[in-house]
C-alpha cells in the first residue's frame, strides 16, 4: 500500500484515456446509484450511455460522448481500428486486444453483472444518448391534474396512481428510432442539420398521409412532400427518420377513432390493465387536455393480469400459457384438458376480483364449472315447469298471490336490482356471487324445493300451481336478461326455448329486467325470521333422520313452540291458510305442523332464538302419489293408496 486517502481527494483530478492519451477527463462525484456494498466505489461514467451517467455528466459539464451508430457499431470517434465493428461482438474483442497490447489490461475474467436485456429477444441492449423530440408537460400540468379529478376511477386507487405520475412527470419524449410506426414529418437542412418546423409543412404532409397513408413518407421524394415555397427555396432537405412514440398514437385515439366519426366526447369508459396509468390512460389524458382542455373519458377501469395456476406470468418460453381455445373446446386429452365451454370461461372472468392479478388453471376452472352447472340446472328447472304456462292467460294477479309467493317476488326483485347496481358499478364478481347465491340459496334450497309439491302434485290449473308458475315466470324472464352479459350463450339458449312468437328474436333485443308492483307481505323481517325457523326445523329433522326415526321430512310432524308473539301470530295465520301454499307443512316440507304452547318432550329437539322445534313421526299412512302421511289415505273410492287431495286431482284430470 503506497498511500491511503479519502475518495473525495480524487475529485477534480484528471486522468488519461488508456488508448488515447491526448484525451483527459476529470474524476467527479457520482450520485446515489454508487453504493458501498458493491464494487470499489470508483466507477466508469459514460454520459452517452445511461441515464444516471447522463445526469451526472450534465451536473459536471462532461461531454455526452456516444461513439455508437444506429446499427450498434463503433463510429470513428471510438478510436483507431474500431470503426464499423459491432460493439457487442468483434468490437469488445478488439478493445480488449488493444488494452492487452498497450499493457493496460491487468486481468480479464467472466463475472456476474447486472446488464439490461431485451425482454423479447433475450439479447443485451446498448443504451445511448441521441437527439429526440420532446413535448413539455409543464405548460398544462395543472389542467391535467384538474381533469383527473373530473374522472371516475375504478378502483379508486387508480386516481392516486396516475395523479402521482403526472405530478412528477418530466418532459414527454415523443420520438422513437424504429423502422416501423408513424413518421414524424420533419425535414432537416442537409448542410446544417437544422430542422424545418413550419405549420404549413406539417399540414401539407398530413394531407398526403390522409390520402395515401403514412408509407408515403418513405416512398415519396422530398420534393413531393414539401409544399411551396420550401420546395423552391434553394436549400437541400432530407427527411427525418424518427417515428412517433406509439403511446402518442394510441393516446390520440379519442380524436382519430371517436371525434373523427362524430361520436360524443368524452367517451363513457376506458378499460385496460393497471400498467396503463403510465401508458394509454396517461397519454390519452395528456393529448386530450393539451388539445381540448378536458379528459377524453368519463370513467377509467383498471384491471390486473391473468397468471397461471401457480401465480407465474404466462410466457411461451416457460410453456405455461393457458389457451382460451383449449379451455372452451378441450385439449387432445379430454380428461386432463376438458372442454368447459365459452360460458364457463366467461363466468370465471366475472367471478374474480379483477382489481388484482388472478390465477387460472384446471382446479380453478373446475370450481367455476360446478357453479355454472348449478345456474344452468336452475334454468332447466324453471323452463321445464313453464311448459304449459301462458302469462297472458294463466298469470295470477300479484295482489292475489299467497304470502310465500309475494315474499319470493320481493326477494327476487331485490336481488335483481342489486345485480343491476353491480353491473352499473362494474362489480362483476358481485354479479356472479349474487346470481349464484340466488340460484342455490333462494331457489334450489328454498323456494323451488317447496314448489315441487305444488308443481308436480297439483292439478294443472290449480290456483296453487298457477301462482307458483307466475313467480317462476317472473324469475325466469328477468334472470335470463340479467345473466346474458356474462352467460351469453346459455341465456340465448334459454330465451329460444321460452320465447313466444310475438317476443323479440334474441334475449339481447328483449331489454333489461322488468319491474313489478308487489303489495307488501307481512313485515319482511318476519319472513327472515320464518327462514330461521325453517333452518331450525331442518336441523331437528336431520337429528331424527340420523337416529333412524325418519327417512324423508314427509315422514315427520313438527311440534313448534314460539316465544316471540308477533312471529307466533304470523305462523298461526299461515298454518290456517286456505290456499294450501302458506300452510307450514308445505313450507317445512313435512306432513304436519302443530304450534304448541310449551316445548314438546322429544329427543329430536332444537332450541333456537325464537323457541323450540321438536320432531315426531307423522300420523296416518303414506300416500303413494304425493308421499305425504295423512289419515285420509284410502278414503277415495277406487284409489286405496291415495290421499283425498291426490284423489281429487286424479278425478279432475280424468
């Protein structure tokens, strides 16, 4: 060790270029990108080959030296014997050989080092400083920030993201050095390199582009593209080779696509991935504010990206791309890659939280496929039980419907309104959740389960059957419309099966849900309490079933003790209803229900918030047709195995 000293003492010292001693440069203090945990702290600074180095060079007055041409080859500035050599090929080898020959190369070895690579070709990149065209944002930054506030951002974090980017944005570099794209219509004086910037020139070139397309810039001569008086001003011009930043192209789509066609501005919705806050969303905002003073959109919705089942980004090189065509049609091995169909894929899209990245694979699709089958199965049941129903002739007036049916109409209407609101707010996962929950909990597990006795056992024209069909018709008519934006094929299939000759030919021509005026049932909260009673009854029935006392619920009678006076009064009214719909044995799907004054002694008992439920074996004999147990079985002449209710139905239908 000859001497130790602080690095700061080197600042200002000049050093010789190892291959060109006449070139001398100063040692300068770098920026935050130089750290103490990597390297020696003494680094090479190339202002012409990297943003950090460029900024350091500007700070200390260093030349922006970039001896590399557009083809990635050294220019004459690089030194003797290097001109024309490919930098990342023979050029590197030649530089090393010259350093060895001059005695300046102490060691040569491979080591791991961070270096920029092109994501598509996986090849190293060369960063270099070049002349560019810029658009200053400072002149309208305040207006752009005000325009951001006028837009609805979904999710709300999108506003915070783009606001921060616009606030800190530097000038916008709008030029690119590519062999494709929209050319920047600028001419340069051949001798001086001075740019010819004139509105008349740009307008003339724009007219040529409108008539012939942008290829005219490359196929037409300078004389063809220049208007007078510039064509004859005695100067020689050459065409610029820079093209527009593609974000400027897409960011101008509000003008070229919307305004040019006479469509209204601002548009209703811009929809893209969350990365577009620095891309299309922002470029559209900036161009529109600069030109019109306002944002080009009313609402902006951002979404995450689709990853594979393990959470990895899809890539052809990784072989983990999930092909939508295989999801829809299936792969070569149908067991490993089953055909889920287009609607299952669409249902999956609606089921996920698109605000963040989402996963897709066979396990996820299998779950969604199960949900799709439940929705489709519900549709099939609704359709199948309306085969003989004509709303114009058979519908029961709403005010005459039993309380159970009016309650179900109200629940259906509330759910359909909630789904409509979810669509309006682009909350498609709520649409999925509400639709699936409605099919499973409200229909399959409750209303349609109770409806089977009415639909299958009653005479075709019985009031109790027609009233149920009236509700089913309302549900089906609205359900196919509400599911159509997502399950378009299924909804269309259902519509074709249910539509009358005078109705629209497609569900997509039928409009949205239809409202209906529903006279209120007893307090809706009481009906929610009744649902809780149903749950308690089912628990007691399950106890009895597990113990072997009963098989189905129709083999049981329920002994109900209710402590809430209002609820008890409602249940007593229902239990004495004359319509054979609201009576509790039909609501609980048992053969009998008795409301008792004290809890019944039974080992098959459940206590709940509003009282006690007990289960005992039903009295009487099982009817061979409706499977209810009652004492009237055998009372109808000629039908010894039927109850009186089924006997009357058979006499009616002949």
